[in-house]
């Protein structure tokens, strides 16, 4: 599909309104999260962080599965990492951009999570290999939220760093529905990005150690969704 021609790409303002309702009732005043998002904005980071309602979902999932150790690929300014830390987990989060890594460290420190969150700066492929080499893991919860084109490779590492019971959550795997089109194109992913996400689905489906589903969502960040997999053996 040619750049910008996916009619479903544009977020409906009504979805954002409904997100506002959910956040108002179920997330509420969130001084920690708001401070991190404000720091992101001051640093010109844009809107790469998960929405508050999804951050809360991540916290609840980590609590529900009693996850003590979380691995996050894609730190940005540390917003989603703060939700994992709030669930009481210790978090290792990977970020390629040194400025973002430093900002995340500062924001998480400020929020009182400095002891609980380790930010590793560098290409996630190198950081994952280093974590594996140092015998890190198994992690109880793995959040894939970096360059989605590389989810197939991140999945391999996630499995190496997992054990039965580990939950793998991959964000942004619907892309306004472009994922169902073998020729799909998403300008944020570039050429071949949608095809890489499709390969990710195929790898998950073919992996006997995983049981998975994906859920499409609409909200302040448009029409997208996540894939949730559990390592069953
Ligand atoms: C969508 S943002 C993550 C948002 C964050 N999880 C949150 O919700 O607050 C993706 C981040 O992944 C980082 N990233 C992209 N490619 C990467 C790579 N190869 N290795 C590590 N981080 C990468 C980007 O710099 C960006 O900060």
C-alpha cells in the first residue's frame, strides 16, 4: 500500500475522548506518570510512550502474573518502565538512544525507581546478547516496544531469556489493520516493516513453546493493538 494511503491510519478524535474517560475513571491522577510524560515533552520526545490506559494494563498484567523480573525492549523516556516498577517488578530496559536512556534514568530516579530499573543503552540486539551472556533471566514478562521491524529477532532472544510461564507482550502489531495485507506499508516502519510484523506473527504461531493471541485496540493512539504470548513449555 502506498505511503499514507491507508484510510484507517487517522485516529478518530472520539477514540481519544473515550480513552480520556477510561483514564479519568481507572487511572486517575498520576503524578509519577505525568512527570515522566512532561519530561518526555520537554526533551522533544513526542508521543512514543504507551497511553496511560495501556500503561495501567501493563502494570496489572505484571501484578496478575506475579512477575518479579521484567525485560523491556524500547525504553523511550521510561514511561512504560515506570508502570512495571509500580507493579513491584525489577526492570531491565533497553534503549538505543543515549539521550533517551539518560532521560529515562533521570525520570525513573526522580520517581523513586532508580534502584529497581536498569537502563541499558545500545542496540537492543547487542544488549540482549550481553544479557544472555551474563546469565540474566529468565524474565517473567517481556515487553517488545522498540523497532518493530526487528520483532522476529527480538522474539528469538525473548525465548532464550524466558522460562515456562513467561509472558511476552509485543505492542503495535496491528498498524491500523495494515498487518493483514501482504503488501502492507506503514510509513513509520518503512519498507518491509509490515512484512516483518507478519513474519513475527508467523514465528509466534509456529513456535510450539508459545500460546498466543492478539487484540486490536482503538484509542488516543489510533487503531493498533498488541500480541500476547505465554511460554507454555
Ligand atoms: C515506542 S518507543 C518505546 C516507548 C516506551 N516503551 C514507553 O511506552 O514509554 C521505542 C523506543 O525504542 C528505541 N529503539 C529503536 N530501535 C532500537 C534498537 N535497535 N535498540 C534499542 N532501542 C531501540 C527508540 O529509540 C525508542 O525510544
